């Protein structure tokens, strides 16, 4: 007898093994390649957005010394206005007798932005007199000064006014302030910082040259060279009121301001408020309906053709493009049920709730289905009714799963753009609503539609704000998804 | 002699087309342990679940026949099923405490049925139930601890305490020791004998030694038929039916 060679040791078997090993290696390589590509795309997207967003969060400021000229705003007018605003008497700009009629006239004078613009222009004209030379007429010179004054944001005028009214600044003083630069100037200053060496052929310089002349440019250059330009975060503090008490004073900035036609003043606050209100509506509408529908379908509904049909429809609804829900909102809610409700967060929220409902139902059904049947059996065995066993045992055990599903649904709703456009939640809103619950019923805007609006503007600073807005929205959505994952992982560990 | 607590008369169960239980008749005596034995799929658990109508939770199950509890037909559609389950409690194969504290597990039934007027009475019921399940000594100082933190045997005794707390008349046990180790099994078996002084107990078991240890009466099921029912001693030592003989001798099953 000769020893039989095992068939696994033959040459052809060795070849087969080698080929199998090679194939597995190739598959692994391809998998890694795909993963790497996905990571690369994600990284480059994040990198470009985050990098671009940096200049949306920081803004240029110019140090200027402004003389608060009592000739431009009369102390009596300011005092009348202060009295009408309830400023304590010892802070009034002059000794006056409060008078309603005079206060009304004073209001016009104090609130007019033109007064403050004039102060800034006077400052420029006096302080930089040697720069503004060589004009044939006075008018041309004034025009050039006005153009440079445009480089200082409207925000600065309002800030001077507010400080005057509150008594922080006094008429007749010369105050040194860091003034927010306007969009054009801001882009230029950032550009100068970015490249270190002057790049006078850059797009932004060309843009700037259209808005100021040679003399104006020399003022800007002088500011830059004397270190009076600073680029620093402009985030602001949103106003926070709770039960009539102000917890946070409003300070303008990206997180505190509404949108604006001037890019340097545009902020995300109104949009964030709109999104928050809509998510509130979604929470109130979609969660009870969705969870109860899930409980019914999973635990009470008889199995028949009707419930099968419902189930198929719910699953299909989850895949319906969101714009369809937007059309539903526009056609049914705005045109038919509640005319004139276009752009209200309550309408936007309702539409998003419809859109989120299938997600919530599917997630809640999965969570309820995953509860061990032994809980229910134990309760039934002790004489609990079916309903009691579901609501006292199954639902509490399913709650973490339901919560994570709800949060994922909310995150999805927060990022949805198309339905907002359909229900008119892309209006230009330049004021953060402070009417409390009534804000649900006043025109609003959501974060995605605000980003969409900014993206459509080709001003470079608006482009930066777009990126900053995207970063905010992404942070919100990622944080919500992270919370959902956290809740789910804790739930899984508990079981 | 103990009285008859439950009486099943020609009970048939169908799961869809499958005739799972074929005309079973039997009596359950109070203060007595009745064991149901038989190979897997013989219908013993199905029959047990008929006694408190747990089969109702299975949609395709149909039950025919009469089961009397103190002379009242429990398959009557007018019967309040929650009341039935208060009177006929059940302990399941796998320990299934609620994900709550030990105290809340035992107090669940009394709270549900409003059996205690105040906290003191409830405490009393919980203590008694835990004592009769032989668990009080082990847990009295950590009643607020999670029930799921107990060992398997303790969990099963907690489930028994939970059932006892509702003051049932009959306790059904569906292989209560199949998920336990021998030592915990011994504890539970002693507990069953103790409980049999007060309650009617019906126990399904795969373990013939267990039936011999705890049961006064044993019924042998095979393929949906109840083949033989007699005093436990007779079933194991002097079976009448050849199928019973083969099964208890270990020829199949």
C-alpha cells in the first residue's frame, strides 16, 4: 500500500488557494479604496466649508475717534427721547420737561441714521484732511468722504445711537470706538491679511476701487498701516428672556442678528429661531401622533388587508420627496385652510411634521417591536389588561428607542429646505422676532432657507456667511444625531 | 381530601389547521401539585396556557371545550379575563422580572388591582410575598435595587413572589426551572412544595425526577392527547399505557 496523498495537498489545490487569497486581497483593497475615497470627499467638503466659514464668524473692525457733535443732535432732543425710553433722569443729556409731543419729534431726530453718518463723515473730513485734496469742487470732495464713510457699517451708527440713548456716551465727547467695517471694506481687509503682501490686482481690490477713489483708498491704507484695523470674532449674544427677566442682553453679532442687506450685519439668529419654532411644532404634532400610531399598529391593530395597506403607505411616505410635502402645505394649508399664513413657522412646522411622521412611526414601531415579549406576558399573567401591559411596560421599555428615532426625525426636519421654499419660509427677515409664542404666526425663515438665500448672493462676505450658516446647521444636525446614538447605545447596554 | 379547583372538560386547541390539543379532560385540586409531563410538542404547555387563557395572545389559536374554575366556565366570552388571571397566576419558563426595582416588581400586581389602601399595607403584602417565595432574607435590605441585578434563581423566585402577591387561587408554572442551575432548582422545588400547602399548583416539566419530587398527581401528554393521569407514584412505577411506560423508562422523549 502506498500512502495516498491528501487531495488538499495537490498542486491544483494550492493554486486554488493562492487565487482565493489573491481575490480576497483585491476585494479588501477595493473596500479600503472606497472607504478612503469617501473619507477624502467628506474631508475636503468639511475642510472647504469650515475654512470658508471662518471669515463668516470673524469681521473687520476699524478704530475711529468720533466727535459726538451737539450741533447735529440737539441735547434737548436726546433728553426728550431718553425720557420717553425710561432712562433715569441723571443720565439725560439736558435738563428738560418731558413732553409727549416734543418726544415724538425728538424720536425722529435721534433715530435717523443720517445724523450719525454725518458725525462719521465730519470725523473723516477733519482727521484725514490731507488725504482729501485735489478735488475741483467741494461736492466731489464730499462725495469721496461719503464713500469712505460707507466703509463703516450701519451697525456702528446704531451702536453710537444706542450708547448715546443709554447714557454711556455723552454729547460733546470724542469717543474712540472699534467700528464694524462694511462688507466691502471687510472683504478687503481680510484679503490683505490673508495674503500678507499687497495684492492690488485681486478681485476684491478691483471691487473696492469701484466704490472708493484714490484718496479714499489712501485713508484705508493709512488705517491699515497704523494698526487701526483688527479682524476679530463677531459672534454676538442673542437676547434671552425667561419669565419676563432678561438673562442675556442682546449684543449684535452672527448669532444675535437677523439677516440684513449689508452682509457684515447679517446673522443667523432669526433663522435659528425659525428652525427652533418649527422643530417645536414638529415635536408637538408628530411625536404624539406618530408614537400612538406606532403603538396601535404594532400592538392593537388586527392583521388584515387594511392595516397591511396602511403599513405599505407609511413606508412609502417615508420615501416621498420632501418638496411634495411642501406643495401639500402650500396648496392645502396656505391656499385652502388658512389663507394668509404663508411663511409662518407654524405652517412650516406642520409641513415638516407630516414629513417626519413616517420616520417617527417606523422608528417607534421598530423600538416597540424590539421590547422582549416577556414583559408583556408577565404583566398579562398578573391580570393586567392588554392596554395596561402595553402602556405600563412595553412603551416605557421602548422609550429610548423611540426618543432616538424622534431626534433623528427632528434632525432630518431641521435640514430640510424644499418644503420651506414651498411654504414661503424664505422671506427676507431682518428682525429677530421677540413676540414669544406669537412668533409662530409671523413671517419667519428657517436655517436652510436662510443659507440658500445667502448662497444666492455673490458678495464674498455673504459667501462666507453661507459657509458659517452651514457650519451651524451641520453642528446642530450632528449634535442631534449624536444624542440619538448616545440614547440608543445606553438603551442597548441596559438590555 | 383536597377539593377540585379547576376542571377541564374535552378541551381542544387548534393553531390554524394544527390540532394541538385533542379532547383533554382533567381536574386540578387545591393544595396539591399537578405535574404535566411529556415530550416536546405534546401539548402540555398549550394546555397550561388554556387554564388562564394566555393562548388568547396567539392570534391563530382557537380553543374549544369547557374549563371550569369553581364551577364557572372560563372560556365564557362574558368572563373578565383580567379577573381570571388574578385568580390563576402564572410563572414563566424564563425568569421575566420587569426592568424595575425588586419592590416595584412585587408591588405591581397589588397596585394594579388596588389591593393595598396605603403604603404600609403594600409593604406588608410585598414582605409576605417575598417571604413566601423564600427571598425576603436575601433582599430585604435592597428592595430598591434593580430586579435584573439578581441571579437567575433569585429572579425566578421573585417572579413567584410577584405572582403570589396577587393572592391567586391557582399558580401555573411553565417549566419554571429549565433556565436554572441544579442548586437554584432545588430551592425552587422546595418553594413549590411549600406553596402547595396554600395553592393549587400546575407545573409543566421536562424533568421526570422533578415531577416525582414535587407532584402529587402527574399527567402524561403525547402528541396532543392526555394519555394517562394518576398519582405520581403510579405513573412512574405502574404506568397503565404502553406509551407512558416507554416515556418514563426513557425509551423516547
